[in-house]
C-alpha cells in the first residue's frame, strides 16, 4: 500500500466520525509521527510503499479513533505554550483557555514581582520603603527570597512547567489528588529538566501550613448538573475527577482556595484562577476581600478567569 492509498483508506474509514478536512489533519499528524515526514515531504511521497508494520500502526489508530478517543491521547503528546507535553488517559488534554490563563499570570507576575520581593525584604529590614522607582542595592537583592508559587490541581503539569520556564528561580509546589496524573506530570518535568515540587494530596482536606506569593489553579469546575452538556469524547476518555466537582457545589474548590488565600497568600500576593463561565459573578464574590480582584473574559468573550491581588 502506498502513502496515497493509505490516506484514502484513512479518510474513508473515519468518514462517519470526522469531516475530510479533520481526517486529513489527523492523518498528517500521525504520518509525521510514524514516518517522520513533514507536510511537504508527505506531498512528495504519495507513491511511497509502506511496510506492513506501519500499515498495522495506522489501522490500530483508525480503530481507536472510531471509538471517539481523542487523537492526542492516541498520539500521547501535544504542544502547549511552545512546549512538548505528554498526555494520556489520566490527565486532561490542555485547552487554549489555560494558555490564556498563563499569559495573564506571566504578565502580572512580571509586573508585580518587585512588590512581592519587597515584602520578603521588609521582614529583614523594616526601615526600607518600597516605591515604584525603588532600586535595591546589590547586597539587598542577594537577600531576596525566591517567589513561591502554589499550583492546585496540576494534572499533566502544564501550569507549573510553563511558569518554571519563565521564572527559573521560583519555588513551585504543585498538588494533585491523582497519583496517575502526577506520574505524567513528573514525566513532563523530567523531559524539560524543570524542578517542581509535586505533592500527592486531597487539596480539599489539606492544611497548606506555609505561605505563598502566588496561587494559581484550574480546578474541576463543571457542575454535576452540567454533565449532559459535555461531549462523550470528553466524558468517556478524560478523567472525571479533573472535570467535575466532586459534590453538587461546583464552587467547592474556589471556596477552599478563598479560605486558604486569607491564611497562606502573602501580602500583595497574586491569585490566578480558571473558572466556570456560568459562575463568574458567584466565583468573583468569594474574593471580594482582596485589595484588587477582577473577572476576565477569554478570547470567546466568556467569563473565564479571576485575577486578584491580596
């Protein structure tokens, strides 16, 4: 069988699941992955004879795609924020909205980092006063503690990995209830050679017992009553615990984060949350005690993020 014949077979086999354009896109991805041919090379290799082994690989992929399984789970990897990320059935496939969350976080951490550093410095030298124009003497800069970031519900580890890449000196702690998800997150951290402190714990019953400069989270926020609105390709193949609130209260994680922020988020600390678009105002109300807090829309104009300064 030639590559051209395989493509025709691939599209025909998936005609009831995908449009031709979708199948073509997926075929190109797997052809590059299996045969190491980019799109240009694929066009030049229509008459390439394929081995039985490679034909069998594509046939297995077709069988899995027919079940509705996401192609990225079959591929085992995706690209997120310019980074290769391993994914499997134990973690959510990264969404564009989480890239938007990280864009907000990176911008605001850069903007506020000197203010956060001052809080650490003040504990050592109480007569030093912060201003927007203030510059620290080298001896004082050397004493500044590294910014401490807490990521709640890490999944594949995309949030801490991107933040660590942009803020190499940050101390980042990531929590998840799923041991299987943490295994995938650690695999991603090792691949990118990034040092993250991963913790296996049930956040809802966890006492943090330490302070942080930044809290960031994309927790399970889909209400149980919204299950019928979620596509089968998501419900059947992505982890339920990462999608749905464990109880009828869809805001349970946000209530706990709000309480923890009062106790464990440092003065002038930053908060970044991805939220349920249907519960924007209700979620925002939980953080009304922050000195500054705002509800931010995503690119689709849905209420999607909360940013706060304590």
